[in-house]
């Protein structure tokens, strides 16, 4: 039960943080300015909305006391289509080649609109307006009077256009003969009732709208320059979207539910990444909490960063998230959890695909580069490499016209995002102390034999200290051969017998420092009492390590270096003296058995180094058989059942240890004595 709480409680806390940080309205995050190109996809109106006047326009209209009423016309598509069909079917005799130009010119004239020769109506007998309302379909917009044709002007415009396209033909005669002029009739129909209603309303208040945009109508195309008119439509669209579809119009429950689903999706990916890449982290509370903390900070940054707008999200040092994980976790875990932590960028950024891709690639690059360039000034080199990759990816999006914005401004933001991790990386030294983690730098510090604990071991138990040094060198050679963590196994070897400082003379390697008349420690003890004293060095070592805040991974070496084996010498002595085999458990170490490759290496090297001191013959054949016997014994006792080491790696370790022992116990040359007495 406690294990489940430890596993799921941090995830539940992170879920709540993400849930409350996520926005709870449907605000549109478009960034645009007049005179600049529209950098997003082509925008089509999904619903009808009015075009709102700016505050300046409203104030200007209020300041005019004698503003003429604007007449209201309705566009008649029926009249236009009827006349265009008639023109298409008209008998032009020998002038059939005029038809294409005729239909095209008529269509252009009708697009602008045609009224009678009496011109634009004056509402209520007042002054004539300079603009008119024209309703076409569901949208009504203002149009300057100068753009609208009177009937006679429309016919003259048709004649001029067709004559210009067909020089040498008396177009006027053809039109009169075929009745073409009769096909040009007014297609803007004056709506007196709507005009007078608008006039009455205008005396009460200035209309806040300029017209309407219908659903399905184009607002702005990708790459199109944002004019004042387009900007006004965009402003109106955003306000209508937020007021009608935003938080105030939709029950809050839906936003909470949507955010909960998104937060759960992010947490599920993080959980699965840990579950399949490094499930042992769930049992390592310190590393697990640290991982959740780092992912939580940068997941929140990916939610809150886009809210600043103006492209400032490009300046957030997301790659620092990956770098903070490098000292404590493997690449198999770092890459998937980093990608999951960035997922909110896809939900809430203005250019989600661009931002997410840039920082995902940058994070992977930064980790790979950091493995090579991580010391001193080299961290700046790593930052420059990361910056170059980010700019390359951004340039790719610019060249494919997927994103817009100021290239110089974004490049400055990305430079800051690449350099800030150099300043933030030293936080790892603080976090490893807070969470009691172990990084390569911490391992280097612990491996220093001038440290207080190792000095105490050397002083109180010099034989054990020399044994630990020898085990360290053996484990180093084995770890190099199979690609295990060399620094970790060296430190584990140095501290694995630290518990022997409590009662150093209990162990034979330290008895040589006693004076000759001092009795051996176990001389007056029973085999069971001796075994009990011997076994104590494991629990004592664990207590010392915890008291001195050694990392848990080092404590695990102390606990597992004997696994659940027995103190064979005293157990066999106990049996030879007629002891009860059912009491075998009293001679057994508490365990647990080793799990990692490094723990297996330490167990084997510890046993081999200690047992090798009893050998009388150090020939190659004897040492080979000796190593095989020790390793086979561990296997037969089941000590390697839970170990994450392959048979292939185990064979490599045996060969390395055989070679090492052969070198350590190689035959010496006997120097001849000089016959010259002088």
C-alpha cells in the first residue's frame, strides 16, 4: 500500500498543478499587425459576426451633428443572373466573337452594382450620403457611392469595355440591333423601410458595427498583408469568438473536463515512459521525486510560457529540463519524458508545431552534445551547438512558409534560450544534496580517499581498507569490459565494507595489526556467535551510510554485496560440531540479492579477492578453476536470479577477473645471489 502511495501521489500532485495552470477560456492567440503578412493558416469565418467600429470611428460619428442617413440597398442576384443568361444566349449574328467580352464586362459591372438614373436615394429627403449599405446574402457592408453605376453610366461602361476588347467593330450598332442595352438593368434595390429604420436608430445612438461577415467567408489568406480593413475584421472576429464561445458562454465544467483530459494525457505518457524505460525508479524515492519535480517545473513553463505572447515562449530554456536529468538518468528515460513535458506547447502555443519541434530537437541535441562538452567553458560550446540547431530548424519552417514573425527577434530569443541553461545547470549540485542523489561529480567527490569516512576506515580497519582498494580495481576492470558504470562501481567498492569500522578486529584482514600476545577475536566464541558478529558489518554499514547521507545507490552496494549468502566458514564449523541444519538462517546475510550489473560485479570481486588469499597455487589453470568455482557457487545459491546481467556479460566478467588475478599473482623472478662476497 505504501509503495502505491509513493508511486502515484507525486503524479497526482503534478496532475493538479497542471490542471489549475491550464487556461480556462477559449482565447485566440493570434499575433498580427497592420502592414505585416498574416503568418497563420488561411482564416475562414466559422460563423456570422459583425464588423465592429473602432473607438475612433465611433467618436468621429458622434461628433458629427449632421451626418446624412445611409440608404440601405439589397443586392439582387436574381436580376444579375437573369440578364447574364440572356446575354449568353443572345443572337449576335456575325459578331459572335463579342460574346465572351460582353458577358465578362456585364459581370464586372453588376459586381459593383447598378442603380437607376435618379441615383442614390436620399433617406427622409435629407442630404445624400457618400456611402450606402449593400446587403449581399447574409452580409451587409458599406460601399462608396462613387463605386456604384447609374443605369446610363453602366451602359456606357459596357460599350466602352467591349469596344476596347474588339477594335474595328461597331459595337454600339450590334448592341442596339440585338437589344443588349436592355439587359443592363439596376440590380441594387432600395429598401426604404430598412433605410428609415437605420435613420431612426442613428438619431438615438451611433451603430457600433460597419457591416457583417457571413460564415464561410474568407477573412484573410496566409501570407496576405494585414490591411486596416482586415485588421478590423480580425479584431471583430476575436472579440466575437471570446464573447460567444468563451468562458462566459460555456459552462465551466467543460473547460475543467477538457483540461483534466489533457493533463491526464501528459501524465500518462510520463508514467508509461518511466514504466517501460526505467521501472526501478519507482522504488527509488529520491530520484523519482526529483524527476517529477523537474518535469513539473518545465511542464508548467510550457503552459505558462505561451501566455506572455510576442514570441517570448522562444526564450524559455526548455533544454535545461533535459540537462538537469542527464547526471541521474539514462538516455532511454530522458528523451521520452522530456518530449512528454513539452506537450502543453502543442496545446497552447501560437505556433505549436514550430515551438514544439524546435525545443524537442534542441533538447535531444543538447543531451548528446553535453555528453562530450560538459566541463567548464565547454558548456558554452554546447550552448552554441544547441543554438545553431534551433536556428536551423526555425529557418526550415521559415523557408517552407509554415511560420512568420520577426526573424531577428526570434533569433535573439532562441539565443537566450540556448545560453540560460549554462547558468541554470549548477542547480544540479543543489538538487543532488537536497534529494541525496548521485551524479558523476558526487561520485568523484566520494571516491576521494581523503574523505572523512574513508580516512576512518583506513585508520580503524587498515586491512579492510586495502581489501576495498583491491576490490575497487578489480571491479573497475570488469565494469569497463561490459560497459557498466565505472565511477559508480568504484565508489561502491570503496564503501561496501564501511561497517567493519564498528568492530574491525572481528575480521581476519585486520588482525595482523594486533600485537602478538592479543588473542584472536573468535577464539572464545561459538560458530553462531562469530557468524552473528561477522554479519553485523552489513547492517552497521547501512546505518553509517544513512547517518552520513551517502546516496541510496551506494547504500544498496553495502546491502547487496553479500546478498543472502551464508558465512560458510562458521556454518560448516557449526555443522561439524553437530549443529542443527534448521538453524542455517542464523548464518545467512540479510540481503537483498544484487539487481544491477554493478552490484553483481562488486559481489563477485569481493568474494574473489577475499578467497584468493587462501590459495597456495597461483598457476593459470588454478586461477581459472578458482574463478569458475566462485561464480558457479553464487549461481547455485540463487544470488544472481534477480540480477539484470546477461550470460554474455557474465562470461566477459569471468574472463577479465581471471586475467586480473593472473596479473596480480604472477610468478616472480628469483634474483640470484652474488658470489662476490665483497
